[in-house]
């Protein structure tokens, strides 16, 4: 059992390209109207992605319509409807460079990551600098206090044990501990300018990011 072939509309290659071009212009006009002002640049990756989606949709519409069309001069040129559509696409849209688009996407992602890091540093930087400085200072002071208290207790015990000796020489271990405490105190005093310098560098870095933001 056979079915009658549906009647097709005869069109030329030029007419098909004209129809496709008019549809493309309508899509581009609508797209430009709804596009945010900050994405007007043709190199914007989001705009390029949307253009590709619209291009695929329009190609699908034309391919479905091809079943109802008869391109009368397609055989003469050895071209199918798909070939004609692709040729028209190249007239309205430059070939999409996948490698370049990936590089742009990576650079955009890197820029977003750096923006987040700068924002976090601007917010938490001063607190972190003060925390490091105060923590180091308190640690050194606590160690010195503990050492001095230990030496004081050792000296008191030694005095109680040797009350009959007015000027007894200090025990060698106590002398070493005392000298070590003095050396620690001296080293701490020498490191304070370096610590302050590091803090100032961090503060200047935070200030730089504030100005850059």
C-alpha cells in the first residue's frame, strides 16, 4: 500500500539562504535587546555560548523544514540543504575556536578565584596579622616568665640549703640556666624588630590589595 508524497515547495538556493539569513537577523536582534550591557563585547564567552545555542536551534528548525522544501538548483551545484545552511552560517558567524574559548574560560575562572582571595585577604588580613604578632609576643613572654620563675625557685631552695654560707658560689647548672635565660631574653629583644618588620610588610600588602580592589 503506497501513500501519496506530500507536496513540497520549490525554492532556489538563493531563496533558502535568504530565508535563513532573515531568521538569523531576527534572532540576533532579539538577542541584542535582552543582552546585559556588560556583555555587548563579541568576545564575551557567555555571549558566544548563547550564540552557539541559538545557531544550533535555528539549524534544527531549518533541517525540519527541509522535508517540506525542494531546492530546485541544489543538484546542479552538488550541494544539499545542509551544505547551503552551513555556508550561510559562515556568512553570519565566524567559526568558533574551541581552544581559544577554553583559554578564555580558564582565564575568567582564574580571575574570579583571585578576586575571591583578595576579598578574603582584605577582610581577614588585618586580624590575621595581629593574631600572628600577638601570638608570637605572648609565647615569648610566657616562656621567659616561666624560666625566670623556675630560676627564682631554684635560687630560693639553694639559699635555704646553704644558710650557713654567706657567699656560696652558684651551682654550675643554675649558672647555665641563668645564662640561658639571659640569652633568650637577648634573642627575643633582637627578634622584635624583625617581627615588627614582618607585620609592617603584611599591613602594607593588605593596604595594597585594598587600593587595588
